[in-house]
């Protein structure tokens, strides 16, 4: 599950924390008796609670057998971590997998090849009544999910946050580039309300859904920036909105009261989510490849120096 995002901090605080906050080092690890590992040469940066979290340092140790040179407490996928990576104060940082800084700074997101993180793949949650009224809706939304890769989602976020495009413009350009706005039957369809939480990525996703549905004949009302999941999900259940972009593992654990049913398998997690939503008059469609969850990133220079593409590569012998 994702560690909560932190708010942006001032530049003065950022500089102070990056230069001053560092925990003690750990013993260099070795790789299969062949010498110190790549991880043992690098400092890991992340939120202060990372050493005890199963999806952060503890998970990297237990799942991948990694021991880093040091751990530096920073923030939860925020500006402190980005700045520390850029300045070389840390070698590996925890960011969210769709963070626009990954695209803006040319960072390399290491593949979670042993499945440490739960499957927080993007997934549309829709009221069953609206879906039953016109099956084309599922076809349209699933089509978007099928083309939404991790790189595509990160680039969309960069377009809005870094390049300062509006969510509507960024979404429209993506839909046009991916052939969702071609010729269609001009048949008028029903009314539908697309909602979002108060997170910028959610508004972008809401615009993708809204514009694609409008192009196919639906009359779409947008209700964006409604608040957090605790506000928006009840609105979905009550029929105040009809469609919401969600994150499979987090949504599943929200609706099941934290029963621990989410897994690292996106298809299985999506299927379980759909099952849990059925009694609420809701369903989950197909998950995208794209996720928004904990990810571990390095600079392109570090990736090139050590030959890093996956988290497992950090266990290789250092050159």
C-alpha cells in the first residue's frame, strides 16, 4: 500500500533536511559471496517510518535481501527526496510510481520484479446500473485502461504539474494521440457523472473518462476535487457520481475494512474488488498497467553506472 503523500515544503527547509538528516549506516551486504552489493554502496532515502514499513526498507531487506550503506529520513515521495536524488545525497529514493518528477528529471523507476508492492493499478469503479444501461461504456473505459502504461500516466502527470497544462488539455491530447477521438456513431446516449478526489492525478483520469464518453455520445457532468476517498466513495455508492478512477489494492482494502485480501497480482486484486463491490451496486472494470504506489528510483547516471533496471539488480556485486 502507498505511504501517504506529503505536502510540499519550502526550499530552506528542504536544503536543511537534505544536508542534515541521516541515520547511521548498516553493514555492507555481499552478493552470493562475490563481494559488496550495489545496495551497500548506496544511500536509501525515504520517509522517516520507512525502516519499519513492510513496503519500504523492511520489505527491501526481507524480499530482496538488500542492505544499504545508510538510510536518510526525508519525506513520503516528496520534494526532499527528489532534491536529494538530484544532488547525489542519496542513491535510491522512494517516490510514487506515477510521480511527474520521474519524467521531468529522467529518473529510472526500478522494476519491482519480486512483487514487493501490492497491485495498486488504476481501475475504473462504476455504478452497475449505469453500466447496464449501455455496455459501450465498459468498452470505452476499458480501452483507455488498456493503453495507460506507467510511462503514459507519468507523462500525463508531468504535463499538468510540470508543464502547467490544464487537466482537460492534457487528457484531450492523450486521447487524440491514442485514437480515442476518431469518428463515432452520433447516437445520443445517457447522462453520466464522473467524479474525482482532490488529487491532481484523479482529475486527469476523470477528464480521460469524461472526454472519451462525451465523444461517444454521453452527456457528462464533472464533479472533480470532491475530497478524499472517505468522502467520494460514499458519493459513488449513493449515486451522486457514477464513475471514479480508483487504485485496485487500496480500494479493495478500503471496502473490505482492511481484511488483507489485496495481492501483488493485478488481475486477482481487481476480481476480488469487483466481488466486494457487488453488494454496493458497483463494479470494477479492467485494471491498467499503470500504478500509483511506492516505487524505488535512481538517477539515470546511477542506473548506467551499476546496470540497474530492477530492484533485484541492487543485490548484484558492485563493479
